[in-house]
C-alpha cells in the first residue's frame, strides 16, 4: 500500500502527523490528534460536545446567569405566561422558571458526576480483578454482577430509595448501585483479551506485582471502552435521576430539580403547558448532548462499535 | 449434525460434545438458580434495612410490650437473619409474598390482577417497535452516511434521550387534551369499566372474546398512545442495534460471495444479511421486551394504567413493603425468564449453536 | 486452446480515497485473457486481488476505477448498469474466495446456497435444481453429496468448504473463473487436492482461469502465463514455462527466495526492492 502524502506544512502539524514518531510522547500526541480530527469531522458529536460544555458553564456561572432567585416565591406572579421579564414564565409559586432551570443544571451535573465517580471505579475494579485472576474469584464476582444486572434499573433504584428514604444523596447511591455492573462486564472482557498477551508476561517477568499489573498495565487498556460506555450511560443516569425526581423520590422541594419541576407542572398541563414542557425539554437536550458526545467518542475510541 | 469429514476420533468427539451440552444445560439452570437466590437476597436485605418497623405497623402504637414481643415472634423476626432469609425463600417459592397493607389482599393475588395490563402494554409496544425498528435499522445501514441514516440516527438518539414521563405528558397534552384523537388515562372509559369481565386480563383480547366492538375500539383508543410512546423507546433501541449488526454483516465475506453469484441486492440484504442479523437481534428484542415490562413504571403513572408499575409505585409511596418487594421479585423473575427464552431462540436461529 | 480474446483490460487504475489521502492500489495494468489460465502473482497489497474484483465490478464504494478499455466480449465493463452487472456476475464471470470459513453464509445450508447460485441464472424447477447441485457436489469429488447438501458451512472442513465454493461458483457455468488465493487458507495436505479439482474442471469446461496468488511456484505449475505485480504495477509478464528466464529483478527475487529441494543456499536471500520498480 502506498500512501501518497498530502502537501506537508512544516511545524506542529507535521510533527503530529509524522509516520515515524521519534518518541512515545510524539506517537501518543499524533494518535490523539488523528482522533480529534476524526471527532471534529462528526458534526453531531461536536453538537453534543457543545451541549455538555454549555451545561458545565451554566453550572459554574449559575449565580451570574440566573435573572432571579430560583427559590424566591412571589405568589402575586403565579403561573405567568412567558414574557420579557420571565422568558419561560413562572411556576405555581411565582418562581422564575428560567432561573430554576439554570440552577437545576447544577443538580443534574452533580448527580451524574457523583454516580460516575462511585460506579466507574467499582466496576473497573471488580471487572479487572475478575478477568485477571479468573477461577473462583471470576465466577463469584461475575455472579454478583449478574444478579445486579438481572434487576430492572429503575425498579431497583426505586426500591433502594424507598428503603433509604427520598433525597438526592440516596438517589445518587441508588443509581450508582444500578450503574456499575455493565462497567464490570466491559472491564472483564478487555482484561481477558489482554491478560495473556506478551507484554503482560514481560512485565510479570520483570517482577511487577499482580496489583501493579492490574493498575499499571491492564486498567489503562480498559479506559477507552469504559469512557465511551460511561458517556453513553450518563444520558441514562440523567433520565433515571429525573424519573426519581418526577416521582418525588429524588431532590426534595423546593430544590429546582428538572424532573420534579415537570411533575409540579402536571396540574396545569392543559392551560399552562410550558411549566412542564420547558424543564422536560432541558432534560431532553442535556441527555441528547451526552448521547451525541458518547456516540462520537465511540467512533473514535472504539471503532469496533459494539454495544 | 456433526462434521462430515469423519475421522477415527469422531465417536469420542461426539461423546464429549453430548456431555458438554448436558453440562452447559446444568450450568445454565444452576446459574439461573443462583441469580434468583441473589435477587431474593437483595430484596430481603432492602426489606430489612427499611426504617419502618413491621411489628409496630402490625400491632399499632398502643400495644403493650408483651403483645409486641409475641407478634414479633409470630412474624419470625426474632430469628437470626439467615434463618429469616430461609423462611423468606421458602415463602416465596410457595408463592407467598405476604399480604399487602394497602389492599389487604395477598400480594400474589394483586400481582396476578395487575400484571396482564402491563403485559398487554409492553407486548403491543414491542410489536410496534419491531415492525418499525427493524426496517428502519436496515434502511439506515444500507444508506450509511446518507440522509436516511442520519434521520434514523437522530430519531434513535432522541429516543435514547427523551424522559419518558415527559413524552407521555406531551402526548396526552397534544393528542388527548388538544386534538382529542385518543382517549385519556385508564384502560377503558369510566362508563365502560364494569361491562367487562376479565378472562385473560388482556383488555383487547377480552373485549374481542365478548364480541363487543364498541368496547374493543374504546380499549384501542386508550392503549394506543401509551403503547406508541413505549414503542418509540423500543424502536430507538431496536433500530440502532439492527443498523450496527447489519453493517457488521454487510462487511462479511459471504456478502461478497453472494454478490459474485449475481444475487440481487434486495435478496442479499433481506435474506443473507438479515438472516444472520436475526441471530443477535433476537436477544436485543427480548431485552427490550423485558425492559418495557419494567420500564413502563413511569408510563403507567402518567396514563393511570393499572399495571405492575403503578402497583409497585403506589405501594412504595405508601410504604407497603411486602407489595414492593413482591413486585420487584416478579419483575426480576420475568427478566431472568425472558433472558433464558432469548437463549433458547438463539440456539434455534443459529445452526452453529444448535447441537 | 484458442487465441480468442474473452477479456481485454487496458491501463486499469484503481484509487481508494481514505482519510489519509488517496491510495493507488492498481496503476496502469493491462492484459488480455483468452481461454487460458492466467496467474497473477504478488505480495499482499500489490493490487492483485483488487484487479480481480474490478473485473467483477465489486470494487469497494470508496474506490474509483479508470481504464482505457475493459472489454468482455461485446460488453464494456466500465459502464455497465447494476442490472447488467448481475447478468455477468456468476453467470459469465465468477470468483472463488480465499477462506470458506468466511465466504459461505453461516445460517444457510450448503444446498440452499448452491441452488441459489444455480437458479439465479438458469430457469429450473426445485427438483432439477437439487439434482444439479448434487451432481455438482459429486463433480468436485465430494463422496456424500446428499449429506453435504443438507449441512451448514461450519459442519464441513476447510477443504470440503472450498470444494463447495468451487461447486457453487461453477454451477451457472461461467466463462471466466477468478480464483483469489483459493488454497491459502487450507491445510498444506489438501491444497493440492483442491487445486487439482479446480484444474480438472477448468480444463473440462474450457473456461478461462485467473489464478491470483502470492505463491509463484503454485501459480507457475497450474498456469500458462504469469503476471507479476508489485505495488499496483505489472512488472513482468511471462510464460510459466519460461519463468527461469525472468528478466525483472523482482521476479528473480521472488524465485530466489523460495527454498529448493536441490538448493544449496546456506541462507535464503532476502528480497530486495527498489523504489524505481513502483514508478514505471
């Protein structure tokens, strides 16, 4: 195969696209650059990235962006239609819906971040340990994983929240408990494919301990598929969190959580439809953003693409 | 069916194959059993960490200490935890999930009553999802990178991202409240409810058995919106998986072989490629069906659909733990059952797994 | 063997557009094919398989074909409609692929796959089709055709699978058969059996064979004429019987780096290449 090279500009770009990298660092940067190029080609993925970045910015700058106090009730201004003062109208307590949406972004992002921080390491640890050691450790860990997978996610989360009591911390815990098993599966599958490879054997011969092998040599191999899966799952986490909020089992009033806001608007659905519609739309857009981003990442990081 | 090239070792190989099949069957049953016991353990533990005192709930606030202790003993709550667990398992195996505080019926009776409603909804949704989702996925795959692919992809991603309770509300708002094309919440108009005697519990079937077309069409107008909304989620998942399986199969060598033979593109796609796609797709469809059986929780609340999801949620909000755990166990068991069924279907469809 | 030309290719070039820029897989390849056995030899990536696929119009979607001439009888292969291609493929030009493990449909019985090829091009009823398929299986020296007919591809060995492939591709009776590395996925012991079956059938039916392989000796023992390809070019065209007089250093290199029974090399020479060969 002969690849006729495109017009070459000297400098950084050439360094990045070199066929003969001089160092491991250059090779890594080159790969990252190619990945980024492929990612930016995907317009939908870029939209997803923008949505997620926007969510993060809104979360950080909520106090600056929100025109009103999200909790300040103003009963004289109940369920107003959208107007210049209140872009998305007001709710049943006269609170500005736009401000509540902006502050609600914080809860959404926080729930997702906390779930990922809890569930991903647990799944990674369980999966790599199972795949690396094999035998009865593998059998036991995977059996436990299967038991959790056998539970329908939302119902397991419901049961947990009902046992622990409603609230945002318990919602996070419940979602995390339902989220880790797939990560364990993925990590195990990746571990099994690499654990017999020569470079692991070479590292072992150099005297690297089991723990060192798992953390230093196997875990990095699992990261890219895990990142893809986690990003795609974030949308699902947002939806479950919103579902719990909708049922009154997540964030408690008066917190401006989006799912709870949809639920509060139900009573006025016919006449004041925007009270429910707008927060639902926000959930939809943010979770779409994570899905688009995850899809794009998968194309770059995990070309085999399987689910 | 065994290898056509026969060697001397064939007999031995065959014996080994049979014992392997037997062993794998035992292993499947064994692992199902373990999974089910694990499921019971989890529900059992959830029931135990609950901050509600079941004894107190039974005897009331004003009972004396002696009465309290006696009832606690009767309920078996003074036994060690592991013994309680065995009692729980043996009860569940006998179909005894306790009595619902809310309805004061045995939980199993309640579940038998509400389950058909969920089953009907999920089945209809899956049928719609398969009939639209599979062709959409195939269509997207053969037009990869062109606009039909993008449309299917966007529809699918939107389905993955939509909060179902919100879509249900919007559906009610538009098609029921504003346009009045469909009927509102519930399985039948209130006026009709007492007219029908549940035979199968499936409203569409029961009304047809009675031959009452008014009732049938009324039931249709009630189920169509929630079923379509659930179907959308099933469609999104099925179309996406069909597309990816299809792309994988279309890049296989045997597709090139079929082209070399001069076979028409239509036949290559629908006979050769889809024939191979059906193998993994069955698992996907089964999984989506199982998901709908449980995922209808929020839809059932929005549409006041008297199914298992609504039952579990109502019990939950009223701290009726027997009912919640019973419902959870049933849903989990259905999940496991559907998975096993898909395993069997897989073996039927793939000659390589058939032995 | 007549000298009538079946297929004439002039200045064939195939270019694939990839994210890393265009890849020139085949450049300026010309040859005429009569009722003979033509070998195309080269390393992987030399463009030999792409040349074969281009003759069937089965170049991947991101590949672009240009040629001054691609004439098959009275058909100009450069601009055939999809419908016309389907009348050529299988019926008049066919191809045997490398590995029966992947090139047969795993969920269709072998019989169904052969019958499908037969009935696509011949108007026969189900009974005749079945008889034809069984006869064809017998013709590729399968001892128990009925059993193989009802088997699935994973139930037969590699050598058997490749005979099935030959049966399937020959049953519509094509004029040109392309064999793309037909034996390289097989055990050494069955390679020659399969080649012998293929050779017999091609001779019997008076077909033209295009035999694509990386194995120069195998090609020279089954073919009349050999094209040697290197990086998309034909570097040498030579009669198989005159191979020892090959002029091009690449062909000589290929010949020299094979071990010989009577060879007294202490070490096999490594193939050397020169950039100029790829220009031409």
